[in-house]
C-alpha cells in the first residue's frame, strides 16, 4: 500500500498524479460510463471502485464479472472506458473481456500487480499496484493495493472533472496519506482475532454483512473464508438480509458485521439487533472506541476511525486475519488451497 501511495499524492496541494493514465485526461473529463471487468477478489475491488468513482467523480460505473461479460453480447461503444483489474495479469476471462471491449472501440485501462504480464500489454494505459508477489493463491495484499489504486483513480478523475473541491481533496488526501500507519494499527489486533478464530473454527456456515462500500468488503471476507478454510460463507448487503438470508439465522450461524461509525452505522445496528433476536452470534468490525456494538456483539474487533472512503482499506485486514487463523486451526494449507490456481488461464 505504501508503494501504491508513494509519490502519487500531494496532500498539501490537493493533487493526485497517476502517471500511467495521464495521456487520457481528456477522455476522463468527458467519459460518461465506466465498465469495470474482473474476477474473484479483483471483482470485489471493482465494486469498491464503483462506490468511490460514483461518489467522488460522479461517473456511472458498472462492475461485471469478466467470466460472464465475455460470453454475452454487452453494449459497449467507443465512448466507454473499461477498467480491467487483475492481480496476476493472466486471467483468461479478464483477457477475453478486454479483447471484446477493444473490438468495440472502448478505451481500456488496467490495474495489475505483475509488471509486464499479459493484461497490461493488452490495455491502452493503466497503473501497477506494486504490492509485491502474492505468495499464496488467495489474493490478500493485492486486494488492498487494488482498492488503493481505485481510490487514487476516483480522486484523480474527480480532480479532472471538478466534482470535488480543492479543500475536500486536501482533506481526503491528508487522510489517505495516514492509511499505511492505520493499517499497521489494525494489524495489532492479530492476537485478539486469533482468539475469536478459535471460537468459530468449527462453524459450518458464516454470513458477512455490510452496507455501502463495506458490502464488497463483506463479499471479500466471505470469499477468503471459503477459499482458504472451506467454510461455506456468504456476503450480503446488510439491508438485503430481510429479503432472504434472515431465514438462515440461528444459534449455529456466526454473522460478521462491518459496523464502523459511518453514514449507515445506525442502520447496521438495527440489523445486528435482528440477528441477536434470532440467536445468531455476532462479530462486529467496529471503529476504535465503539461502545454500542460492543454491548450487543459476542466479539468486536476495532479498527482506527476513518472516513467512509477508506473503510474498505482497513476493515479488510481483520477479515483476512480471521480467515487465515481459522484456516490454520482447521489444518488447511493457506498458501495452496485445494482446487484453486494462482492464475486461472483457461
Ligand atoms: C482472480 C482470482 C483471484 C482468486 C484466485 C483465482 O485473479 O479469482 O481473485 O484469489 O487466485 O483468481 P486475478 O485476475 O486477480 O489474478
């Protein structure tokens, strides 16, 4: 994350620079639709990107599974900007989605971790995340780096289009500059998370719920648990719980809530009450110093207080740790989960 931030933001001047896409400033000023294509964890990062780009740059964004997009007949024009996200840069579905969009004349940006991989070579422009090699198969630091790149992109586009004031940009970039330190603070919860993992290591199901940009974080928390510990897990927008998943809740169902002190805090609290009333066990990812969720939940994990824009970067950390510890306790190989390939090239 430090690498991703370094040299790219100038908090005092309220300026973001993204060298890889600087030739496309005019395109960004006038773009009226962005389509994000990706698979797995990278698709979850794309959903965070949708929230950030729509919120700050006010450009409509669609996020598509590349594995679906490539096989249907999507409407794409030369006016569209397609952002392809991939850790490995070799995912066959994402490459096919890029080829399809290119044929229709769209401009393609890439967000990729591996320098010189196939995907960056197929794109017109893009940024590298420089997160370092992912030792394991399941993406972890690549996700935080992708979200950081998308955060920078959202502010960069907002700056070009004038949809954010200079003072707001200074405020956000100053906070963004602190994120590496806050991530280090979030990592200090490791032993506490390990203790919680021990309580839930024998679970057979788990729900992850969040609102706004915490919804893709919930999806990612569930995917990590599935991928490395083989526990069935689902991520849902907390507000969707009443439309179906609530039927699953009983004393055998742990529910992880991303319940940080942001715009949807009060609403998430009512969702927690609904789970408690049905005997479900609650693990809350909360802002430092929270007392309300602490009273209601079985366990809470604190992360530093931050603006809504940056919650995904911090809230992901305890979820990754939780999956990691549960997987190790269950005797799973966290680096090489069964049936998963580092890059899905077919
Ligand atoms: C996409 C992905 C990963 C997942 C696994 C299989 O890869 O779905 O998110 O963890 O490795 O592939 P990529 O396109 O981001 O390399």
